């Protein structure tokens, strides 16, 4: 697989970060902060909390970047850190709700107004899918992550990822058909 100049530059930045080069740390943050924030928001659907999780993720990334053996895998390694931070936050929120016996289910509409274009309708339909299916679709289509890497990221067999991707697409088709979005 041919690597782009951006990929090579990112790998160089990772190596420099591992050597404690603060300029490289700043450049890596500047290049990857929008992506880390996007991943975080994708998990949490809350802009303020996504920002907090992104910041916590960066602390973890910088503290443990020396453990990354292959700089070419930075993207996937960082994604996994964001995923864990978001999952931890979600679990913490669930524990807090349970501890104060708040069983109120909040129904938050994705959009008050009907989206006017097909892309908007598609995004609303995707948002209504289970989190696991949203994640697989996001990684495969938006992040262009190979199934093998998705399987490693999510600690699941490749067959399970292929199956999840298939069912996510099927659910999306049914949702769009049932809602007359076609």
C-alpha cells in the first residue's frame, strides 16, 4: 500500500513526539485535533462533552505515545484511546444515574426540522441505528478503515465486523424504506 506524504509526515511527527520534541507534539495536535474531536463527538453526540473527552484523550496520547511501536498505526491507536475514554465516560454517567435512581429516559430528537436533502435524511437514519452499527459504518465508510483494522480496533473477529457491516446496511435500508426516505 502506497503511503501519502501526509501519512509519512504524521509518522515522522510521532517519532519526534516519542523523542519528546514539543514542537512535534504541537504539530501532531494541530493536525489531529479535529479528527479526535470528531471521533469523540461521534461516540457521545454532545459537543461540550466531546471536547472534554478529546482533551483527556490527548493527555493519554501524549503520555503513552512512547508505547506505540509502529508510527504508521497512530490513527488507529489514537482512535482506540478516544473510544475507551468515551466508553469510560458513558459507563460513569450510567453509574451516576443508577446511584441516584434517575431512570428518566431522555428522547432527544436528532433534528427538530425535517432535513431537506437526502444526505440529511441519511444522517438522521444513521443516528437512529444502534451505536455498534454507527461505529462500524463510520469506520468503514467515513474513515476508510479496512475490515481487518476495524476488527483489531474493536477486538472482534473479521467475520463479526463483516456481519455487523451487513446488518447495519440492511437496517439502514429498512429504516429509509419505512420512513419513505427513498
